[in-house]
């Protein structure tokens, strides 16, 4: 897991609304880095049995700044989930 695990990150959407996420991990899959996060409002929801993670691909823009792109393609999402589940499964042993 990353050193930044459980760090709170505020992201601003296209409409200027702020959303707070907890960073669970950053992993590398298929030569790309991915941030696995969960919205903090889901963490506060006592009725949620499982929090749904959001996966962002970390890319560098033309200014050299890191940007987060939501992973929407099923095969890419499933590859990252499988890699992360394998990683956390290995850490639990």
C-alpha cells in the first residue's frame, strides 16, 4: 500500500463542486498508475455494508501536473480491481 494511504483528498468536479475522498491505495496496472478512493460521505453512511470505491487513472497533463481520470471502461476497471484485490489479499496473509 502507499505511504499516503487514508489521506483525505478534495477533488473539484467540472461544475466547481468539491467532493472529499479518502485515498485507499495507488497501484500500477498495465504500466499506468491508478488511485483507488472512496467518497467520505459513503464512509459516514452507517447503512452502507460495503463502500463503493472509485478508480482514477493518474495522468500527467501538458503542464506536467497530475490529473485524475475516472475509469469508466469495464475491462480497465476490472483489471485494476483484480490487481488491487490480489494485492490486499497478499497483504492480509
